[in-house]
């Protein structure tokens, strides 16, 4: 007799676009990031021409900026200048929500393809 196993689906993170690159004429990509699972710290990366900002609106996020690790809680913000090595990840078992921004937008929106729900901000 064969046994049928059901695969348990893990909840996936979501990105809700608040201001798209198109809406801002390339000046900004602003989004809400909903992290549903704890993730291991990613490798540091650099945006050579973009500032990245993150603001926590629920839960806790970890950031490593220029080798220094931070725990950001609700209401706290971090701005990361171009050229600075950094990483951002969720280590809150309850999940987290944050607002992220890239200035200028450049290719930032494409990095989140597969997580994006759609544009919810005002259209221009």
C-alpha cells in the first residue's frame, strides 16, 4: 500500500510596492516587506550608486552595516550609504514588517521579482 505524503507549504515573504520606479521616474523604489520566516544572515553586498533605507514597522530586523550588527525594532530606521557593505534579514520568529527604499531606484524593483504583490501606491 502506497502512502501519500502532503507537502507542507511554507509561507512566503511578500513585497508590496508603495512607489514604483516608474511612478517616481526612477528616483525611488519604496515598498513594504513582510517577512514570515526566520532567515539565516545573508552575505554582505554593496550598492555602488544607491542609498538603501529600512524602517521596521513590526517585529525585529537584523542589519549588518560595515561589519557592525544591529537589531532594529519597531520605529527604528537605518540608512545605508552607497558603497557600504551590508546585509538585512529577519530573525524574528513572529515575522516582521518593514518599509524599504532604494534611491535612485535603478534595478532594485527587479531584485524583488517573485515576491511582489503589485503596485498599491498612487499612480502618476
